C-alpha cells in the first residue's frame, strides 16, 4: 500500500511539472511576436491572367517595391524591396515563345522593371520572382524614363525592348539583357517626349522638342539603331511639355499658355501641327492639364475642375465627346473582344463609388456599371487599373484594381470588394503608444472555460501535449485554447501592461490603432482638414493621457500638419480619440508651424498636455487655448526654454519667453521670445548631420552609480542636453566619396538652457551617416571609419562632479550636504566624461534602447541593421569602463573584458529569421512589469515583440494554470497525510508484535 502511494505521489509530481514546463516552453517560442508584410502605395500595375497558371497582378509602388499579388485573395506571391535610390519608373510584362532554348522554359514570362535613378533594367521570372538578368544603361543626364515592350514579344535577337533614360535610347535583348545598340539624344536643349513603334514595323519613331519650340522626329531602324530619317518643324510659340500619345503617329501637347491643344502628326516622318483652342471645346475654360491615362485616339484634359474627353480625328481634329466631375479617376485603355478598346472611370457619390467601363470609340456604349459601398475612411479613389476576362456566357467581364487616397489597395469584381490591403501601413511616419480602457465591473470581455467538462477537457489536452500524445487536431485545439485563455486580444488593459495600442500615423495622413496582442487594426481614421485636402509635414503627439483624477476622460492624440510644402504655410490641428478613433475636432490655426514643443510636465485638470507651437514670425502659441492652461503657463513663464536647429546654415539658437504678442491679430495665447544664445558652426569645416535629445518621459531609477572601488559616481541627468554631430562638408556625401584626410566627424553635447558646450569629441578620418541613441547620462552613436574601412560605435557617459562632496554619508544624515546648488551660465559645469570606441561589423539604419517602468532593469541597445533585422545588444558591451584585464571586483560587477569589436550573436536577433523590409524606425514602450518592454519596428513591414532584457524574473507565463497548481498542492498534501497515517498505523502494528 505504501509503495502504491509513493508511486501515485511521484506520478502527480511528474504530471504537474510536465504541464508547467510545457506552458513555459510555449510562452518562449510564441511570446507575442507578429510580423505583417506590405508593399506600399501602388503606382504601376500589370495584370497576368492567362488561362493556365495562377492569375496575378504585377505591381510597383512608391516604396520601391515590385511584387506579384494573387488576384483571388490579394496575397503576396513574391516581393522584392529595392533600395531607396531604386525608384521604379515603369513595369511591363512580356509573354512569348523562344525560337531556341530560353532558360529551358518553352513559354517564358518576364516582368520588366525600369529604375530611373540608377538607369537599370531588370527582368524577373514571373512564376517565382527570381531575377533573370540585370542591365545597367548608360546615363548622362536626368530626364524622363520610357519603357516600351512590344506586344507578343518573341524571345530572340530580332526583337528588342526599347528603353529611354538619361538622354539615351537603348535596345535590350529580352533573352539575356544584352545591350544591342544605343542612340545618343543628349544634344543641348533637346528633350525626348515619346518613343513609338507601330505594330509589325521595324521603324521606331522618337519624338522630342528642341528648346520647347521645335518638334523633331527621328526614324530609327529597330534592328541596327541607325537613323533612317530626321524631320523637324518649328512651332510658332512654345510647348508646355505635357503630352499624350493618342496613336502611333499622333500626339497631343499643350502650349505654354495652357489654353491651346496642339495635335502633332508625323505620318511617314512628315510633321504637321493643328491648333485647337480649349475655349472652342468647353465654355468658361481656364488653364488646362493633360491627364496621364493613355486612351486610344482620345485624351483626357482637366479644365475648371472637370475632366473632359477629347477625341482625335483622322486629320488631327479635336472634338469633346464627354465630361466628368473632377473627383473621377480613370484607367488606361484596354483591348477587349472584336478589336475594341475600353477604359474605366470611377467617381464618388456619397458613401458609394461608381465604376463604369465604356468603349473608347463609342462612349454611349457602357460595358459595365457597378456601385460599391465604400468605407469613408479610405478617402477618394486615386488610381484605377482594369483587366477583362471572358465569362461563362462568353460576354466580357471586368475586374478593377483601385488605389485609394489612404494608399489602400482593393480589387473590385461583380459589384463587390473581393479583397483589400491596408498598404498605408507601409509608410508609417510617426508612432506613439496608448493604454487600453479599464475593464468595468460586471462586464466579462472573454469567457474561456464555461463548464467543468470544458475545464477537464482543456487540462486533458494539455496533458496529452506534454506527453507528446496529441494529434494534429489536438495541437490546433491547444493553440486556440491558449490564445483564448491568454486574453491577448482583449480590448481592455491588463494588470501587467502587456496589452496596449500603438497609434501609427502614415504618409497619407491616416491614423491606425494596432493591438499589441495580434497586430490587428482596432480602428483607422483618415484625417479630414477643413483648410486643405492633404496636409504635409504631419507629426503625432500625445495630447491627453488621463490616469489620475480624469479617468472618465478618453485619451487623445494631436496631429499637426501644414497646408502646403512651404514652412510658411498655415498649420492645421486634428484631435483624435484613442479609444474610438473618432476625430474630436480639426481646425486651421491661422499661423505657420515651424516647431512643436510638448510640455509634458504641465497638464490641466483634464490632464491635457500643454504644447507650444512656434511660427515663422518668431512667436510661440500656447495650446490648448483655455484660461486654465494660460494660468498654468504664466506661472512657469520664466522657466520655459526652447531651441531650434537651422541645419542648412549650421546654427543652433536658444530661446526664452519674453512677453505677450502685440498687434490686432494677436491673442492672449501668443507670446514673443528672446534669443538667449547662439552656436554657429563654421560652414567651411563643419555641417550638422544629426541631432538628438533624451526621451522626455524616460524614467531614471537612480542618479548614483557605485563603482568597484566603492566610489560613488553621480550621473549627469538633464532633460536639456542636446547631442549634435557634424562632419566636414566634403564628407557629407556617400561613404567612400572622400579620403580620410578630407573628412572629420565631431560630436558635441550642448546644454540647451545656457548654450554651453559641455563636451566635444573629434573623430579624424571618419564619416557619417550618424545614428545615435540618448538615454540617461550616456549616448551611443554609430559612424564609419575611413582609415580602418570599418564601422565604429562610440559610447560617451557623462558624470556630475559638482556633487563629489555629497558622498559623505554623515553629511547626508546630519543634513549638511548641498543638493540644491545654484546654476549659473557664467560658471563652467563641473562634469567629466568616460568614452570608448568599438568596431561594429555592420551598417546601421536606426538605434533604439529598451525602456522599462522604473528604470531598474538592465538596458539593451536595439540596432536596426542594413539587413533589415533588429539586434539586441546588452548595454554592458558598450561600457566605457571595459578593460583588457578586469579585476575580480569588476567581473563581479558585470564588466566584460575589452575587445576591439562588438560581437554579433545570432541568437540576439529579436526578429529571428524574419526581416522588417525597409526598416526606418524602432519604438519601445514599458510594460507595467519592470522586466518587460514592448518593441515595435516599422518600415515597409511591421514587427512587434516583447523583450525581457533581465529575463522575466517578475512574471509567470500568460497561460499559467493556477487551478492545476492548486489541485497539485492539494493532492500532494492529501498524499502526504495519507502516507503519514498509514506509516503510523504500520509502525504501531509492528510495535504490538
């Protein structure tokens, strides 16, 4: 009996430990990572819908991405994120048959992309996205790029791809990208406008303008590149440069006054002009603009906020045939059955969009008319691409790929939205965090285990999983159960602060709220400004963060923008509720926005944060404009300082508050400033390339640091410290563009209240770009060493020496220490620095640092590498106190022996095998647990994870089974009691013997 109980006890211990260990393992591999892939705002799209193979669309985007999308679900078949200088200027597809062996594929399908800035032509294999060949084209000047791929291209030497760019016309073989010939068109004043090649013709027509007043047409042999004929004709006036090719021998161009359309015919090379006044086509005409859609024998012209369609006759005569509202988007023309050509137009009407497909030759013939309900937060239709297919009844069907104002991508077919992609998230410009609402009493957000039977089934499944007896169906059920029980996707805040919202602002002016649990979009809002359609220079700030006496108020964020690209343009403000995503208000503030200065230490009774906005006139304006905010600000009027950096002029200026503004247009919330100090960097030797300050909300646990010899070092912690990096003007270019003797990197630490330079460090023979992170009393920055041909990382720690006399404990006890010594701008601060430099084996895109709730947990540097991955590097590796042979006391403190290079440990990549393509920024936010920090990275992709630099010493796993732990403890106690009773009974019986 006793043996059976012991076995039972051991079995219980084994089962409980197995289940607990299984839970811990799942938490480590799962954590809360999520990774979302995007492509960006589509600017070119080409459909590939052959009868055989998958139906797809090839797209290129403004984020320099070329990708293949599944037409059925919108998923990415393959994707290539190119460099920042690889702007794609054209995309086309060629399908043909090889006369000879062509990549061992009888039917070769290529997607060709033309990159303007690098004059590069690339061919991608359509099924798998592998690059087949790449050809660098000769470029002598900046000019428009043109890509021409013949229809039904045959892959042999007799057929070529025509590419114009950089002043040269190139003929490239589609087989291997070999350059067959090139023609120089870099003559001074000559600009090529169109390259046309009629079907079944070996002659290529190159049309261009000389000094915008003479049309020239070259006839070129497509096989040899020789000029067959050249014709020119002067135009009595000047061309504007806006041109539309309406056929193989006709183009229409606007004159310089934008009031006359000129038809240029060049049949057989003979040039003729025909003028048409726009006023003869439409009443009340003004300045016109030729729109980009390519229509057969027709063009679209925008006049007086309306779009008119103008047909081009055989003799070049123009005739208006239709007109649409200005908010209409149009597609290029598309060949359909019976040698007909159609095009699509999309316009808005309330909450619906109307898609219409008409024949180009007969606008009264409507092939398709559909209405689709559209989300208002997507804005207007920006671009539309159409594709046709044959229905089962042999009639023409159409699908439309549309790009919205918020950069989202949608496929419309048969009157419905087949799929959509939120591509605006590929262009995130600013990110902030927000707490979720508190779960109210009596409201259950998620119920996981409803009955005892469900509870038992769940634990049986966990037991089967721990004993490796679970079937695939059981594993799926376990994962679903863990996701539900963890509460990761709840829309309420949790005790540990693991559930948060990341508020992301995109280039399109749209706000997204992303849940940290699974990355889903909680809400999205396209900002609507009453003053302008699309504000520029927008930035995001926390406006209201209630957490004390204003808990009934919802948090909100502030979005600041400008109505125009110029800094003097009037600014606009938008206030958005974080919980609902509704725009509370939006207004034109009536003055420009040069700089926004949050004052996080000053809040009103509703915990709205005070902000100062500086304009171009040297005034600052207080927001919110309430009497309470004004009273708070006036009490701290003399303690408000700010600075601005004039990077182009190499000047940094410090300002203080002076008085209220004077004038008829000024209000009581406007103030004048006075210049306190100026730092001028000599333009002949230094150019500002980077500036950085500490996070205003960073928590510093202690200002003292005890060294190994029991000495106390006081951190120089100041919110007014500015890091500035300058480089020699010659060294401001790309890495390697100068010699080590011509470039020097200098970094400064400047007090922005007094303007005093606290520290200066020079790196001779070094070059930018500089990527830095500033935390507590240290700054780490990354740059390139030209002499060593390696990247370097330097750390600088700043310590306060003025408090050296406060190290005596008895003075502290007796109150004789002085921690409130006055500061004067005329006295030099007593401080010293420690610095150290290390080689780093990779280029860096961005650097961040982990943040914790109380600042106790050790720090990690989050380094975004050139490979679009994120490396977590312990701050101890960039400790300036590292020595070659640390003492035993230093080793106990955690100081690592000095090496010349910083290590890259593969296990330290927090992105694992994933990439955050086009990585631009890393944002960190603390959880309520001291050990844990949130990490959000954005680029073309989005990535999120939770980190614990000092391990999760203060938390259990999300799905830790407290019920099972309690049952195990009760079972152990019961087994111990029963075993003890049986043992006593056995011992008593033995004594009676």
